[in-house]
C-alpha cells in the first residue's frame, strides 16, 4: 500500500496517549477504593506504558487514516484488562474484593464480542485491529490463569500460555504459520476459556466444582489446538511450501 506523504500521526497517536491516561485514572480509582499496594500500582503502570508504546509503534508503522471506533472499543477493553492485571499482581500481597475483580473482568469479556461487530458494521476492519484484539484477549486469559493457579496449582497456567507456546513454535516450524480455515468450534472454545476461568475465580462454586470447570476448559483448549496443529501438519505434507507469514496464523487464531 502506498504511503501518504501528508499523513499526520498526531490525531491517531493522541488516542493512545488518552488511553494511557485513562488507564492511570482507573488505577487511581482502584487504589482509592481498595488500597492497592505497590505491586498492583507498578504492574498496572507497566501495562499502561507497554500498551501505549507497542500500540503507538504499530500505528506509526501502519499509518491508518484514523484510530477507528472498533479500536477504541478494544482500547477500552485493554484498559479494563490493565486494571485486572493490577488486581492480580496486588493479590500476591492481599486478596482484591471479589466484586471489583469479577466486575472488571466480566465487562472486559463482554466487550470482546463488541469490537469485531463494530469493525464490521463501520467497515473499519484492519489487520492491526484484529491483532490488537487478539493480544488483549490472550493477555486477559493469561492473567486469569495466573490468578486461578494461585489456588489450584501451576497446571492452570497451561491455559494462558498455550497460545504463546504456539506462536513460539511457529517460529521454529514454518508450516504452523499457514492460515487456518474458519471454525465455529474454535471460537466457542476460545470464549469458554475466559468465562470458565472467571467462574472459578469468582468463588461461586465449591472448590472441586471449580477445578472441574477449569480442567474442562483446558481439555477443550488442548483439543482445539491439537486439531489445528494436526490440520496444519497434514496441509504441510500436501501443499506447496509457502514463505514465512506468521502473522496470518496469528490473525486466524485471534478468535481463540
């Protein structure tokens, strides 16, 4: 795509700065409401800075005409995820109020289905938007798995780390970078992960029931990833080799 020499990055970059500012405001509200400690503050601020830096760099590279309504929804969701991340970090020192933790996480999960619909309705779907959405999803699942693992054991971390392991493996095995066909089952399994982890974290179920719920989520995720890996391997045996395109496989996995 040809670059527009008159491109003005300021309006787009300003939105990422506003997002970082809102993130700090949310942290201040959480700190006032629950007395969040240094670990929560430092982790939340690190998340805000990292999100601003990575997103600003991506916007500078892709040079979109505008930030877009769907990306604003995803940015709002990332701010909530930053708050959840701060609460999880703070939980190593003191347990956060369940209502606050569940509330922030539930809204972030609900909004997961909104940004894609907004992008399609407004005709503003972009590879950057899909990648941004995917990274926010994956990080929320990772953070939730860390929180649940504190009561159930490190095996829960397999849920949050599986996507990152897949991406790392794709760098060593190029055949894993091929695009995957659309799958309703994949999307369903992806949605289940956050819901089941939040259900376990909420304390609404007896401990053994929560373990069963999380184990079910992990089993479904292993099945989903395993099915896709087998499909990609079989495709690599029959299809002509393609050049490296790891981002394509990642965008296909955005629905996870």
